[in-house]
């Protein structure tokens, strides 16, 4: 162990991310990017990563132990945490080591020789009807315990067991990096059933616990998470009746229909961060617009934007002061992405529009960090869609492309502000995928499904076994 390494670690309080976005000239950017077909070059858009990881520490996991009836559960907990940390894309992981190699105690010199920067040790204890996880985070370089905590865990048969462990994983990420994790979250999406029916499903961030939430036998789509994580708004179409927005309470299974007092097709709902207001598109009478509605008081329809064009897919900034949306207001019938005050006003274009090009950009989602909007688009009138990210807080807005192959649509940010879920198509099939904007890694979340627009929840609160009662499908 060298002095130089100790000093370096002391200076590193968290992962340092450096922006790589370098924008090409908006018009006439020449040359094709590596691996791109000629028709895939977006004007003013660079293929690359949002960040460069300057240091990716090695995190080791010492085989968890158990006592007082925790046998077997320790293995489950360790495996969930290991996968969560691997999916965080923030660390190199050293796990699955035999207990005989590392011994009973903590030999910091051994872990240092194995290349570990951080070490996680844990013990699962039986506790009434559940368990308790005693967790320690060790700084191997300084040979010390940096963090120690005890986490209650429900019985393994509980619907909340895995989510409780995910919360532990997020705490570890925060301890090491000072930034939020995303393990304790879920993704909602619509799934085509093959007979024209679409239903709403949810799945954990690691692809486990896939379950159906609706069972209407018609078309349910465009789910939106309430900030509490306990409700979902979605659009439902019954036969030939206009699309209506429903709100489902995941704790009870009860639903109510939105009744704003104005006729038309209700589309693309999005909750305000305050949880009271719901923004959505309303189409009818040759006019469309963005509106907000007070769902809690069931009143107060407010017009935000609209005209003879189509304004759809609103998404709020984290503080609720602004909205990103897509609109074909340029008169070409091809949508572009804009931002505007959540109370209306002049809209600013953020997608890479160049006069004379047929680019198509839609389905924005505002990052929880507040400085970026993700959306999908294509440069030609026909062709493949790719995931694009625009900086919206910079004096010189920049756009970056994250995907390089297949078809990629309907992106949504994770609560950590670096992972993005999207529906995609690859040579091996369809599904939901997750891309890490910091490293470019892509993993399949739910393979082999025809998925409609997904939405990633925020961090989920502690839930009981009854939280998702009422799904029953």
C-alpha cells in the first residue's frame, strides 16, 4: 500500500464526472460517426457519453454471515446487493469470494492485495417476523470502518423484501459517492398482449417482480408515477370512446377517472412534483393543447399551451417551474421538443432542428438533476429512432446521442439522473432496456415484450405487503 495511493483516495470524496459534450456545428456537420449508416448522422449531435468516470473504485463484498435464524437469508441479501451495485455502473465489483479465502475477521491487507478500495461486510439476524441486517462499509485504504448501520428487513415472503434490500444498496451508493442510487424504484409500462389489448405492468429496477396492474381487456397505456410512488395515472381507451385518464391507487386497487369538464382525447399524463396537479395533452375540435388539472380537488382545469398544432407529452422539471413537451408547431407536421414555463408563455426549441431536414423528435422526459431533457428522434422521415439528451441549463445548449444500434424509443430517467429506460428493438428481439449515460452500458430489463412508453418512478418509500394489493392479475 503506497503513500501516493492514500493521498489520492483522500482527495476523492465521490466519483468525479466530467462533461464530454462537444457540439458540432449545427448545419453542415460533415462525416459519419463510427458505426453509423449515412442516414443516421444528426445535425449538431455527437455520439458519446454524458460523463467520463475519472475513477471507478473497486468494491468488494465479504460473504455475509448469519445468526439467530438468519441462515440462508444472508445469501439472498448479499446476492441482491451485489447485483444492485453492479447495475449502478459506478464500481468494479469483487464478490462471490469463498469464505475460506477471506477468513472470519477483516484483514485489510488481504483486501488491499485483492485490489479493493471499499469493503462491505454484513450479518443477517433473525428478528421477530423479519430480519435485521447489520452492515459495515470499510475503507480498505485507511483500514477503518467508514459507515455502520442496522437495517430492518421483512420476511422473505413479503412483497417488500427485495425492495427493502434495494434501499440498503442505495444507501451504500450514497455512502461511497455522495449521490443517489436507483435500486429502490420501479418502472411502469404498457404491454401489448397480442390481441390488440394493452395493459399496464410494473417491474423492479433490476427486472424482478414483473406484475400486471390493470386488467381491463382494452387499451391502457402511457403510465405516469405519482411522486409518492403509490399511484399511477394512465390513459385508457374503451372501444371507440375518447381516451380518458385514470388514476389507480396501488395500495387499494381503486381507480377514478379524470373529469376535467372539457371534451376531447386526453393523452400523455404527467404529475407535477407537488403531486396535486396533473398535466396532459387534450385533443379535439381541430385544436390541441397542454392543460393542467388539480387531481386532489378534482377541479381547476388550466390551459398551458396550444393552438392548431399538436402539443403533447408534457414532463415537469424537478422544481415544477418548467415543462418540456413535443409539438409540430413549426408547420411541418413533424414534432420537435420544446421547453416552456409551466404556466405558459414563449416556448424554446431544444431538439436539433435544422431547416430543410425532416428530423422527428418526441417523448421528452426531464432529468431529476434538472439540467437535461432526454427524448428520442430520427434524422430522416423514415428510419430508426435513437435516444438523445439535450442540456437545457447551458448558455450554449448541447445535444448528445446515446444509442448506436437498433430502434430506441420513449426514454425515461431513473431517480439517480444517469440511467435511462427505453423501449427498444435489437437483432435478437424487442423489450425494455436500460442505458447508463455515464458509461454507455446497455442491459435488457424486460426482454421479449412489446412494451409501450415506460416511466421510471422516483425513490419508493417503505411499503407494506399490502401496498400493491388490488392488482390481483
